[in-house]
């Protein structure tokens, strides 16, 4: 079985206990306006163009079959991302690493081989494997097969997900998990759709369903704190009220907005929508933490 990933991060010390290997899968059902990994949203491998490395030699122009690359009157390279077929010809022709393929197909066995390299660290630190993205829910069978193999090898397993997916596909992943991180981006349906492109009912339903059907699973809810978008007291209160009724909830993590990854938007030919927003202050996030504590959520952390 094959899937599409864009990065493997080894010896990670976040997104789960102990030392971990984090597999970043391509594809996400949402399109959050603040997304810090825009290169992960499409399910297919795609080409990134780092213009500052380009010397305008024209090798990419010569090999591009889709005519997605050209030159302007000053002989600067022009990239027409919408016409690109992502076949990789220009990547292979570029001698200056100005073009790279983001993501590629791998088999479950190839991923497991990478996990086995770090097995000694998992056992000594009580660590394990985390699937991230993108969102593993976009490749449910591939994700479930990796997790199943990890469980068979005795590794702790975790997933970071939006929980926006059909229940059978989601449950197939949950069957092989010790820990699941789920983002709760906004409690209001309309606001959630405006910020992510999709409503939130399926997400909330899936969270409640996993809480009932997977009582031994540890659940961590994450709230990305985006100033002016979802950081109102009312929204945080409603999130706390929802979370307080979850028996499997281990904690809530408040993730302050940051601008990491903004440069990648330009690498893949996209514009960034939140240029006017700054990161929230520590005091602002502490106030939101206090709101959640007042709702009966006593383990609230700032940061992942």
C-alpha cells in the first residue's frame, strides 16, 4: 500500500510522550487561513520554487512540457503554478536546488523501516510514532496500516487530526491509537466555515463519538489562538463547556498564532491571508487559559 508523505522528523520530543518519529502526510480536508504548513494541504506531490536560489539559467524552461515556466522581458524566470503538472522535469533539470518536489509516494513497509531505526529510543524514553500532516484522515487506510504495524512492534502511537472525516475512516485510525490530538478551531458553525472552508458539526460529532466508543484513548484538544478570529471569551467559554463533558479528555493545549511557514506560501505560488495579524501576547493567552479553567478544565497548557 502506498501513501504520500512530505517529511519524516526523527528524534522529535513533541506531539506525544518521549522521543518520537513524526510522519507528515500530505492532504488536509480543511484550508485554515492561518495554516503554517500550506505545502501539506494538497494530497499530491507538488513542486516548490525558491526564487532566491534561481540563477535564471533557463534549464527549467527548456524541459517544461506544460509551458508553466517562462521568462519575462528582463529574462527573469516566471512560474505559472496553475499550469504546472508537477511531473518533476524542472526539478531534475535544476542544478541550483531552486526547485524541489514537496512530497512523494512511499509504501507502508518503507515507513516502517524508518520507524524501526529509532525503536531503541522509543523504548528507553517511552516514546513512539506520531502521524501528522496535513491530516492523516485524508489517507485513512494508509494511516491505519502504519499505526497497526507500529502497535504490533510495541510502539506508542499518536495522531494529529482535524477529525473532519467519515466516521468509519476515522474509527479505522482510532483502532490503533494510544493518543489523539484534535484541533477545535471555532465552536460557531459559520465562523468555522469562514476560517477553514468547512463547518464544524462533523468534527464535534466525531469527538463525542470517539469519547463514547474509545474510553481508553487519551484525547488532547488543541485550540489555535488566532487574534480577532477565534480568541473571544465567548468562543473559548463554549469550547470549554464542550470539552468539560468529555471523559477521555487529558488536557487542552492553547497554541498561540505564529508566522512560521508563511514563506512557504510563496514557494508554492499562493498568497497569505493574515499578514495583518500579530502573535497574541502571553497575557492574552493566559486570560484564555483562565476562562477554560473556570469551565472545569484544570489541565490547560500554553503551547504543544
